[in-house]
C-alpha cells in the first residue's frame, strides 16, 4: 500500500513539475516578445503580405481584431477576393469561381466562434479559456532544437459531433519563440493529414516581436510561403469592410 502511495505521489509531483516547466517556457516566450501586458493591450493587427503562386506575386491584407472580427483581402488580376471574413455574426468568403459572397455553414461558423478569445495568442490566459498545456519534451525542427508543447483547446464540431482539438507548438529552445505548429485535419479531402505552419524572421513591431515569414501546408509537402512586408498594430478599420454583402 505504501509503495502504491509513493508511486502515486511521485507521478503527481512529476505531472506538476511538467506543467510548471511548460508555463516557464510560455513565460519566457511572452517576456522575449514584448511582455504579457503589452500583448493583452493589443486590440488589432493588420498585416500586408504577399504569396508567390507560380512565379506570380499576389498581394494580401490580413486584419484581425480583438472582438473576433477578421478578414483576408486578396487582390488578383484586378479583382478583390475576400476570404475568412467575420463581422461579429456571420462568417463568409467569396467563391473563387463565381466571385459571389457565400456564408459559411453553421458548423464552420460555430467552430470559428469557439476560438474568438484566442486573439492575439492562444496561450494568453490559456487556463482561463479552459485550455490545457503540456510539455512533451524536445524535438529538432529544421536543425533547431525546440520545446514541443501540446495545447488542448475546446472541442470542435465535425459532422455534428464534438471532436478533440489539439495543436502542437514547437518553441525555439534558445529564443523561446514558436517556429512551427501542427494539428490534425479533421474533415475534407485532407482529413487525417497533418496541417503544418512555420514561422521565422521575427522582427520588432512597436515593442512586440512578430514573424515576417510564414508558410502553411501539409506535413511532408512544401508549404505555401507568405512574406509579410508590413504590420500595423491597433489599425483603424471601417466596420463596413467586414459586412456580408447582402443582395448580391
């Protein structure tokens, strides 16, 4: 009986130590990138960026606000294409083929709303959001030693059923900034594959360190590179820009 109690106590202590270590890494991350107070005071971000598609540079504008409103504006061949726009109620995008604005389905909208409180960073007050963070150890990412942290978020809906929502973050072991995230794709043609995002070229923007080079793709395949040319904090944005264009 005493042996079982000892084993249980050691396991409990190990678990607490691991949680504390994860929190220490996150504390260093926020300290190195501007401080928790400065991140908490952020009300919005506007990024001007470009992607290279088949040798053609396509300009983008990405806006994210603290209240959940967001939009991505793509300028292509003289046309403005809106993607992932949320006005506080409706999530919508332009159909690339018809150029008509289309509302997202109820499930996609509900899943999006679950993550509104993550701006500007999912790890800010993550416990208050009901999330859990766990340090899984160290891994090497593109030749760089990183800490791998598992973030368990609120479950998402997949075909009407609640499904585990987990993101793995890889923090540079020297500078404590995230270099990569991975998460399993839960639906669509790529279901079961791992979505992978990479971040690099961190630069200071009004006292906050942010990545100016990113890529998004599927693990094991080349990602789509995104080069950020400018970042504006707390931008002034016309509320009408987010509204679903009724009567198209």
